[in-house]
C-alpha cells in the first residue's frame, strides 16, 4: 500500500474543491443579482484561493512548521515540515479578505438605503 | 442564455486553473534542501530556531521576516474600520443609544455570556501571548476577543463599547508596532530589526520583539474588529 | 493517512455542496450560514493540511466574524434574494445627503 | 542680445504685460500690446540680420532660429501689418470686455508667427505653429458667436493640419535623425518614393489647412468673419500666409530636389484644388450679404490664387504668388480694418442695411476704395501686377484650364468688389446712420498707411521684386530678372508697368471728373423707402432696396454649384461619428456585474489565445 | 535617524495610528498632521533623490534579512522618481483638500486617515521589491480607494464604490492566484530573485502566471475592457480623491504592470500586448469621452486614454519611448491634477456636474477657468506646455520603430481629445452665462495648489530640462534589468537573464 495513491486522491480533493470554490464564487458574482449574494460570492472566491495556497505548501508526511521543545533537531532527522510561507501569506490574505468584505457590506447597506433595493441590475444610475 | 454563456466562460477558466494546477504536484517538496536553502521556505525553516528562537515558524515569518506585510495587514484592518466608519457615518445625537438588538435576549443566554465572556477574553489573550510558541497569534487572539465582545453586544441590549477606549487601544497598539519598527531602524539600521535578545526557544520570553509585536497586533486587531462590529451593530434599523 | 484522505474527500464533497447551496439558496440567511459552514470545513482542511495557525484564523474570522457581519447586513437590507424593487421612492435620508444645491 | 530672441521676448513680454495691465486700465492693455509690436517691428527692421543664429537646447532637442531672405519678406509683412492692426485695435476694441485676454492672444499670435518664420528646425516650427493655432482659436471664440462651434471647427482642422505636420516631422526625423529644415531639403531626394509621397502629402495637408485650400477650407469663412475685425486683419492677412510660407518651403525648396512622379501629381492636384477653391469661394463671396463674410470668402479665393502660383512652381508663378501674398496681406488687412471701422461706428456689417457712408466716413471710404481696386486687380494698384504675372505663368506652363478658372474667379471678383463698395459706402442714405461719424485718427491712420503701401507697391513693384528675387534664390530657384517698374515675361517681352498704370490712372481720373461734372447738379437725396413699387405700398418692415438680392440672377446661375456646401458633408460625417461614439459610450453604462463580466470575458480571451499572443 | 526609503511607509502609518488620538486634542490637528507628514516625505524624497542620482539604487532591507529572504524596498532612480512625484502630488492634493468644503462637512479625521493611507499604499506599491508585499500595498490602496469613493455617502458614490470594489476584488483574486503559482515555480517572493529564476520556469507556466497578472494589474491600470469602474469612481469620489486616483493610484497600477513585464517576465509578446491593449484603451476611452455630459466623467475617460498612451509607449520599449512614457506619467499627474481640481470647482454647484451648465463661467470664475483652460491646452499636447514634450518623445520613439500607423492613431485620437476639451473651454468663455448658478469660492489652499500645478506646467513646458535628467535616469533604471537584480542581489548569476528590449 503505497502512499502516493492517497496523495493523488487528496490532491483531487483539495485542488478540486479549491478550484470549485473559485468557480462557484465567480458564478455567484457574475450571475446573482442580489448584492449580498455577490459579496458572498467574493468571499467564497477568497476561501478557494486560501485553500489553494495552503494546498501548494503541503508536503507529503509533513508536519506543521512548529518546533516542539524536543523537535529542534527535526531539520536534521528528515521528517519534513510543510512550507510555512504560504501559510503566512494566507494569514495575511484572510485578514485582508475580511477587511474587504466589511467594506463591501457597508456599501451594500448604503446602497440599499438609497435605492431601496439590493438588486444590482437596478443600481445603475451612473451612465453619463 | 446568459447563464449558459457564463457557465461556458467559467468552464474555460476552470480548465485553465486545473491545467495549471496539474503541473504543481500535490505534496511534493518544492523547498529543497534545508541545510543549503534555495527557497525562502527552506530558509525560514532552517534559520528560525537558531536565529530567532521562535518555535512557531509561521509567527516568525509573519512578525519578523515578513513583518512589513503584517504592518500593512494591520493597516488594512485599520483602514477597513475607518472606511466602514466613514461609509456608515451618521451624526449621533448626544446621549443617543441605538440598541444592538431589538428584543432582550433570554436570561439564560445573558447569564451564560456573562460567564463565558471573561473566559473568552483570557483565551484570546493566551492565544496572542503564546503566538510564538503555539499555533495562533495576534490575529487569532484578537479575533477571539472580538467574538467575546460580540457575544456581549448580542446578549445585552444596553452593552456599549466605549469608543474612547477602543480608539486608545487601537492607536496605542498601532503606535507600538510602528515604533518598535522605528526603534529597530534607529538601533540596528533596519526597520523592524529584532533588537532585543532572542532568548531560548520555547520559552515564553523568547524571540526578542516578536511576542511584543504580536501582543500589540492582538490588541489592535481586537480593538478594530470590535469597532467594526460596533459600527455595524449600531446602524439604526429601518 | 487513509483516514485523512477519506475525511478530506468527504469534506470536499460536502464543501462543494454547501458552496452551491450558498449560491442557489434564495433565503440569504441560510446562504450566509452556509458560507459559515464553508469556513468551518475549510478550517478542518487547513488543520489536515498541517496549517494550524491558518485553521485558527479561519475559525475565528471566517466562521464567527464574517458570518456575523453578513447577518447584520441582511438585517439592514433584505432577507430574500428575489425581492422586487419597491414602488415607493428611495428614502432620501436628508440628514445624510450632501448638499447638492 | 540676439535680436531674434529679443523680438520673441518683446512680444512674449508684451503679451504678458498686456494681460496684466488690463487690471489698471483696459486701454492701457491695448496700448502696451501696440507698443510691444511696434518695438518688435523696429528691432526687426533695424537690428535683425541673417547672420544671427539662436540655439536653444531644450530637452534633447536643439532649437535653432535664424533669419534668411525668404523669411525676411514674410517677417517684414507680418511686422508691418501687425503694427497697423494693433494700432487700429486700440480704439476698435475700446470698451469691450476682457481686453487683457484679447491682447494676450493677439500678441501671442504675432509672436508665434515671427517664431515660425525664424525657425530653422521643425520642432520650433511646430511649437510656434501650435501656439499660433491655439491663440487664434482663443480669439475666434472671443466674440461668443454660436457658442464656440466655429472655434471647434477651426480647432479640428488646425489639429488635423498640425498633427499631419507632427507625424511628418517625426517620420522625417526617423529617416535623417535631424530636425533641421535644411537637412530635410537636402535629403528629401534620397528618400524612397513612398516616403516622399507620404511626407509630401502630410506637409501639404498641414499647410493646406492654414491656407484654406479646398477640402480643408470649411473652417475659414466663419472663423474670419466671427473674430474681432482688428484681429481678422492679421488672421486672414497673415496667419494664412504662414501656410503659404510652409508651402513655399515644401513646394519650392523641398520638392524641387525630387523629380519623382508622385510629387508632380501633388503639384498638379494642388494647383487644381487651389483653382477650384478660388472659383467656389468667389461665388460664395458674391452672394454674401454680410461684409465680413464677403471678405472672408474673398480671402479664401485670393489664397487659392497664391497657392496655385506656388503649385505651378515656375519662376514667374512663384514670383507672382509671393507678390500676391504680400499684396493680399496688405489689402485684406486694410479691408478688414475698414469693415471694423464701419462696424464700430454703425454696429452692423450687413450690406443690405448699410449704405451711403461715403459722406460720413470719407477716409475710410478712400482706404476701402484703394484696397478694393487692388483686390479686384485693376491696374493702378498692386493686385494687378500679381495677377498679370500669374496669368502669364499659367499660360507659359500650359495650364490652359486653370487659366480659365482663374479668369472666371477674377471676373466674379469684380462683382463682389463692387457690391462691397456699393453696399457700404454708396447708395441711398439711411436715417439710422445720420449721426455716424468718421472713426478716430488712430483707426484711420493704419488704413491709410495700408492704402499707401498698395499704391507704392502697385506703382513700383520692383521694390518688392528685389527681396522676392533674393528670397527665391535662397530657396534654390535661380534668378528672376526684374526692374523697378519693368516685368519680363516668358516670351522675352518687357512690360512697363508704369506705363500701364499711368494710362489707367489718367483714364480713371478723367472718368471721375466726367462723372462728377455730369452728376453735380442732379444729386438728390432720397430715403430708402422712396422707391417705385408699381402701386404696391411697401410696409415699414420690408426692405426693398436693391441692396437686397443684389446679384439675384447671378445667384440663380450658379445655384447648381452652390447646392451643397462642403460643410454639409463634413457635418454628416461628424454626425455619423457622434452616433458611433455614442454607441461606444454604451460600453460603459452597465452595472457592476457587467464590468465583472467584461473582466471574465477578457480573461477567457487571453486564455484561449495565450499561445498566439505570448511565446 | 538615517533617512531611508522605509520612512515613506513607516512615518505615515505611525501618523495614521496617532491621528485618532490627536483628534482628541484638537480637531484641526487631524487636518494639519497629514500635511506635515507629506511635507516630511517631500524632504525624504529630496534627500534620497540626491543620493540616488549620485550613487545609484538604494536597497533598504526590512527586519535585517537581506534579499531574497526578507522584504526589501528598492529605491532606484525609476521608483524614486515615481515616489517623489507621488509625494509632491500628494502634498498638492492635501493643500487642495484642506478645508475643502464638501469634505469638511464630513468626518475630516477619517478622510485624512484614508487619504494618507492611500498615498502610502501607492508609494509602497512603487517602492517594494517583494511581490506579496506589493499585493498588500495594493490592498491598502484599494480599501482606502473604495472607502474614499463612497465618502460622500450619496447614492452614486456608493454605487461607484461598489463597482470599484467588485472589480478590485477580482483584481486581487487574480493577483493572488498569480503569486501563488509563481511561488510554486520559483520558491521565492523577491522580485529580483524571481527575475533571476524566471528562465527555469516552463514557458506555459510563465504564460499562465503572466495572464493572471496582466488581468489583475490591468484592472488597476485601467486597461480597456477592465476599466468599467474607473469613470464612475473618478466622477463620484470627492474631487481631491479623483485627483489622487488620476495622479497616484493609476500610476501605481501602471507601475505594477510594467514592473511585471519589464523585470519579472521574459515572455515574448508582452510588449506587443501592451501596445495593442494601450491602443485599444486609448481609442475606446477617448471616443467614449466625447459624448459625456458630466465634466468629471469626461476627465476620467481622458485620464484612461492617457494611460493608454503610456502603455503604448512602454510597449514600444526603447529607451526613448520609456523616457516619453515616464515623462507622460509625470505630465499626466500634474495636468490631470490641475484639470480635476479646477474642473470640480467649476461643476461644484451644477446639477449632475454637467458641462452644459458651464456657459460663461469664464467671467464668473476667471481664475479657475484660466487654470482649466491651461490644463486643457497642456493635456492635448499643445506647445509650449508640459504635455507637448512627452507626446513628442513618444511619437519620435514610435517613428524610430516604424510604427507610423500607431502615430497616426495617437494623433487622430488627439484630435478627438481636442474637440471635447475645447468644447468645454469654448463654452466656459463664450457661452451665455446661465442665470442663478451659484459660484463656489475656492479655498486658499485650493488656489495655492492649483497655482503650483500651473507653474509646474508652464515651467516644464518652457524648460523641460528641469525634469528630464531625472526621467532619463529613471528610464535607464527601468530598462536595465540586470542592474536592478544586481543591486538587490549582488551575488546573483546574471548570465541567464534575458533582456527582450
């Protein structure tokens, strides 16, 4: 029973769900008329990208990049740690995504106040 | 019709992404040899225990190697809070209080949240204080604390965040972060340079400025997230 | 390994299902809860993929905070997706509006 | 200090000073402007010489200015006429709004013209060319007629011309790595045929716009007519001559180094266009009822002659063209001043309403008379000599059809000349104009100086032939034999212009005396309404003087030609474009989702064609 | 403390965090402090530009980790020039927005924090030498832009901001995916290191990553089909913010685009892509501009069109063309700044900011109208104003590359530009004044700001040599990829680096 098979299956699962999330999010942004739904779509896209980031940093049989007290020698023993850089980047990306979502939602509230609707195809007063 | 077109377009995008991801083997070690690092990942993994004495490599990256990103990230959150405030700004009449919830919550919830609230705060503080040792850190801890405040806001109709306190905490934490960076610039000629002794790995006090910054980040994130929630919750309902 | 793989595949299927549900659901409240579920599953993913820090962050921010601000938004706008535009004039909010004259 | 630089700086400083001094007094602004131009003129005539070279290093370019025989002629013309016009302007513009603005642009125009003439390289040529364009634009719109539509039209055509020049000069540079005009002249023959054709076309377009050659002329009539008259005096008289100046460089100096077929075709086509321009414009001039418009169309017609002469390109033709150019500057300048004077005193320029100002404004009439005679090409005055030379050159170069056209327009020119004179100064007196007085001295003086110049140059064309000949030899066109009052024609005959002129003057004087004696006793002043109407009593509002429908039969005769104005096609084209632009605008009227859709579509396009685009 | 590039980021951030506290001391401080900070950055610019001109590129290491391990700021003649330009423009905009009436009726503290962070974000984009840090600064810029667009909280502001946010989120998503793929291929985030390792990346991956970057950054750089948000955002944002978009934000986007194409990637066809897309952008934007009713919207389209010219010039890629492009970026910042500033005072009180109400404003607001006319003359490239020189350089460069059709296109579109600008100018001075329109007297700060810009336009127009040495160095620095890599990574192996232009 070699582990390669598992990783291939896992890769389908992880990559597949990440790309799937991105596509589903894009679909929501492009098709759905309700502003909140569009913002949901954006946050789904973000989630997909974050997953993709973590996925590319993963290493077979790897452990989390945290040195336990006895584990400083891990560098030499050869048990790999997963790549820490994508994780650090995702940390930043999540927070940024939250910020954008918050601003987007406040705009949704504002737009709803003014137009009394949250349908994006009703909100197009800027033409000239 | 449009639906079909969009699905077609998305199929192309999906195909494109799949093809490009299929070139990136899942679980492959792309970092290379840790003893002679060629990639940043390998470099961080190999240098962190020795040169920073930080157990959690991600914390080391987030706060030290790429601390500049984190400063930017904190600013993004700060900006989001500020922007939210300006977009939803409304002149409040003196002494006016807009209740966060319409109906008072059940007594059970109220009592429960009162009980759990300090625990949440302690948990959050723990998470960011131990950010360099265990998973977690300023962002996570800050978010947890904000959740605690959220709980209070939801359960108590009259619970208000003290804006002045939020502002102070937010500003002071931000200033701390930026000043630590500037001190590094003055002392060691490099912004955010680790100018404190790094101590021993897995000690609570280790890693030089890393825990300091993470604590500051924790306070800042907590204050900002609570501020965002407060702004959103105090919108007058239609 | 087998265990993780199975869990992961099952979660992936659930994840996509929930995501589709979040998109097609007309009641936005459910959709928002579904996004929260997505974040939840994601944080499990992150955990499996050896990223405990990210999992924690996603849990705190994605599940709790994002969901709550969505809910607040829904409270202030409309809950149903296919609401039709109302007949009456948009409310002018004169105290907020910038003077145009 | 270098006198060329000094001239430019005086004019620039004068412009700024004029703008600033408006704060003190509007009149002062005009006076400052006049003084600046006068002192520049003094510097030009007494200090400037062709030894001086200005080199300014700007950016990565070296701007070179200098003076030569060719540009000296134009420079002298510009300086004299600009001085006269600015003198005229002092009282003409008195009491109008925004004089600082007007004088600023007035001086800038003059500065730009001098700059064009001084330029030895294309960069400075283009810079001054464009300054001239926008400063004249700002004056065209000054009167505020039809909310600047005319200005836009002028600007569009000027931009087409200016950008054609810009394109031509950057292409030139990519060929010879130099912006010097002389380098272009010397290396033009070495270019490939296509390059010659392209550059020729572009440069001719550029200059064609300013000199109002046919398909590019539509901006001119209204632009000339709608500007303040003191400016039109230099706008029509001088600015258009900058196009002629450019044509001179291209057609004589640059093209003469090329014996290629394309260039020959250009010459012929240009000559034809110019001839047609002059005929059509003359016809239009005849049917105008507004004096300004009449003169504007007449200008276009006259410019047609000049361009024709340059395009024919024989020695005599070029001489004729340059001579006519100078004459045109003088008499058209004077005529526009005359109209300006009339407009200032009566408030209108409609020839059907004006009349009999001869007694009220005798000096103005005198200037108008002399200029009109020159314009019509009647012998005593300058216009005759030029036309005579032009006809002869057309005949000697076998352009028989062109000469028919030239004669046609020349004949028709008599019609509008007469109408102009009659409509304004002769005819019956109107009550309305009883209190009209002669214009102030400073307005009369420039007109009289202009007329005087016409008489002098008409009588002694040799005065002009001397510099013209040296200018032509500078442009590389051999010597032309000339004499103070003697012309040599292609067959070796000599025509003594003095004899011709003397005889004509004698006849003229005799006729005048005869008519004066004949009519002296029978003069009777009648009101406009005092006309025979065969029993119908005219109502008060009806204007039945024969100033209305003056040339009705003629109009009927030429009606088929005039049916569609060139304007019409341009307007249709413009409308079509606007519709198209409106269609494009709709790309940007979607909601947020539409734009998101664009992004995805663009991404997909890039994905699909990625292998074709990138490699 | 040694003056170093990080001051550009750290000092404004510190001030931004400090400002909520300062507001508690005195409200006026919130307005003054940003000005002082930007003034200080101006001083930093002067010092650093002198250093750079004398000694070459400065590479500042953050957190003591040398490149490629840590984040670094690269202050080359090119980035330094852009950063200094942005600082100068930011100062002018600050002057303009100081006590700007419409802004003043809103929470000024928030406005100035957002504005200062917007400036910091754009400067950070330009200075950073790290691709993910680039993304972070992009997000800082983006979030502050969204918030500022909706700052007036009126109907259309929110709509414009939402459109911007929607498209901007796409941009960040694509850029993130691109960074992710890039990281898997080269294992680093440092731009110089990426450039060194780029030749090892398989071509199809390069293209994939490049496409994502091009779409993502194309949105920020307002490339044609991706720029739907721009006119709305420009016209609905508060006027000072509109100026900031034109003068700073879009410059940062274009910078990102060309940094990716010039330094990071060595893919054939990218330059041609820039030319083609630039040309399409130019044509579409200028032709759409001519039919606009709203003045600010017209200016926005014109701005997009100018960016098209910049892209074309960068796409030509010779030293002369790049010189022209950078020069045009500078000119565009200054001139469009003046146009937006004066234009927004002109339409201050007109309904829907429409052009048709501007008749006769030349008499009522002589100074503002003069500024606008000056800007209009300059932006269409009429000599002797600043815009002429950059246009001339670009055209010369294009002619040297035998792109006569392209020149004809640029010039043809310029005619369109002339039409719509001069329509406004003509109306300003020569329309019949409409009754009852209320004029808005500009603030002193506004007048000073506009005068400064007008002086720059005139000075650069009459004597471009004041600025050309800097631009020459900047163009050289941008084109010399090996030098960039060498200054960041002194030990890098430069033998594999391809310079396509």
